[in-house]
């Protein structure tokens, strides 16, 4: 699985206008988007495509042939609308044992001004340490982005260039995944006759399309409810601070409805979409809905049940989803004044009343996040279900310093010991002091 390797200057340099293509490979659908981007202005969408897919289970490729076919069909539809032929794409990964951690690296500056060479040496040592750690664990690095710099014990420095210092340190947020799921996803895309430009975690992509800079600075969590996986991504101090993937999603609500009322999954999905809700009202006890039989050919008639029974099944599953999400937020450290804002996105966020339900379940302020930042995004792709797809385009269009794509230059400076405090602690301590 090859990824383009660049130096820090190349990574942060805006590029000339180019075509960017993205594919959101999900458990219920595969969606493709093609846009023109120059790294400065908002990307302009020129083509889109969507195909239903059941080739993935819990965000992992389970049927290679079905996944390939859905990828190929969605991209052909987008190519036809855009009038271009796509060679490589940015693709998302929502499961596969996603794990995030902070690696801390420190070097000796010897009292002189911090130069670009010092920065390169620091980042190179960070990259080397990450490679050593990840290779031993048999995992693949998806993202490795510097978060907070520390100059002579002063943390929270965003740009230390030009400072006089004796010691310079950096906390690097590293997001990894198990290698086999990454290779399987890469193979599915390549079997559809497309190259893989990069693999981006779904939570990272969704956050790129639904958050603004101030939310990232003050502290916010994005909960993306997909069909088979729910992703929790926490941001603070303008940077990604933690990410957790939960093997539960909106597809489980559909399965619960089908099992509870003895109907087909397609009928259960329709019931959820047209009659379902996350909040109940007294009128629901009197509103009757029709539930199609499991096998319409055996002569059974549709049942009529109160809408309140449907809502009770939905709410029972939502209790489980948000219970797990709340625990994930606490484990990351998203608490106190800096942990009050939550943004819901993904197809599951389209359920009526889910923001109010989540606000009560999480005891936090909650809003629904829909994709923004793209010009010409079709109305059909402007819902929360396509936040990850839009975010893949935005992620690929903006220059960013990602050590996972950085070549390792010759190092300068003596390595120092790891900073005693944990990386997570420094990030959230800095954020709480700001608030």
C-alpha cells in the first residue's frame, strides 16, 4: 500500500488547481465525489455518484466482489457527471481497530534560535519513533500530525520558529489502524481500477466538513453515526485530540425493528425513516402504523401497531449507542467546561429528534452537523449522511503537515527524554487553561 512521501515544505505548499476524487466506502452505501481544488479557495464539486452496497460489515470489507462493484459503479457515475477520468482517490476507513495516541519527542537546541532545520530534525525524530513503535505493533499509520509544541517547559506553543530555547518538544497525535483491513480496502479500490491516494479515518473526514475553526479551538466532539460503525472524534486547541470507533450504528436500529416486529430489513428501514423518531409524545400511543409481513407471499396481512412501540425500539438502541459514546468521551478526557459541545453527523443523525435525545443522554449541547465548505455540492449530498464524503475532499484539498507522508531527513540535535506528563494531559490542560 503505497502513499506519496513528501517533505514538510511540500506538504504545506498550496498546489495548482487539480481534480480531487473521494470515495466514502460505507456499510450501506458507496458514495463518490469529484471536485476541483487549488488549496486556497473552496473546492468546486463537478460530479457525484452513489450506489447501495452490502459488501462491508461493521466498516470492514466482507465481500470483495460486491465492494469492488459498488466502488466502480459509484465512481463511473461521478466520472460521467464530471466529464473526467479519475486515476486515484482518497478513501475513508471507519473501523479496523482504529486507535489514537500521542507520541512526545524532545531535542536539545543549546540556546540558539529555533530554525527550520531544528523543526525538521524534531519532526524527523518524531517520524522515526512512530515508525519504530508502529512497525513493532504490526499496524498502519493513517495520520501523524503535530499538535502542541513545548519550548523550555512552556507548552501550548503553536509555532516555535524564531524562539530562543534550550529544549524543544512536540506532541504528535498518531492515528493507526490494523494493517489487514487497510490492505483489504486498498485492494478493493485498486480492483475497481483506481489508485489510492490516501486513506483517511472517517471521523477525521467528517470533522473537516461539519466543524468551524472556533469549535475546534474551544473543544468539540463529533459523533458520526454510520450504518455499522459509530465514530467519536474529539478536537481541542484547534487540533484532533482523540478518536474512537464503536462497532454499533444506525443499521442496528433497523435490525432491531425487523426483529421486534417480524418484518424484512427493507421494510424496517422504511419504517424507521418515515415513522421513526428518537423522542416520544403522547400522540404516538394513538397513531397507528402498518408493519409489512416478513413474507408477503404466504398470505399474511400487514399488522397495525402504535407508533409508540416503534419509537420504544429505536430509543432502546440509541441508549446503547450514546452510552458507549459517552464512555468513549470520558475515556479520552472530554469533560468539564472544555467538553460541552457535541456535533452529530452521519446517516443516523437524520433520525427525527435525535439531537434532543443525545442532549439528554450525554448531558451536553448537541447540534446536527451537515457538510459545508464545498461549492456546488448537490442537494442530495448535502445531508449529514454525506459529511464524511465531503470531508474527504476538504481533507485532500488543504495543505497539512502529516508526518505519515513526510520523508525522514537527516537529523540534527540530540534527542531528549519523553516529557513526563502524558500527551493527552498536556493537550486538555492547555485547552482548559484557555477556557
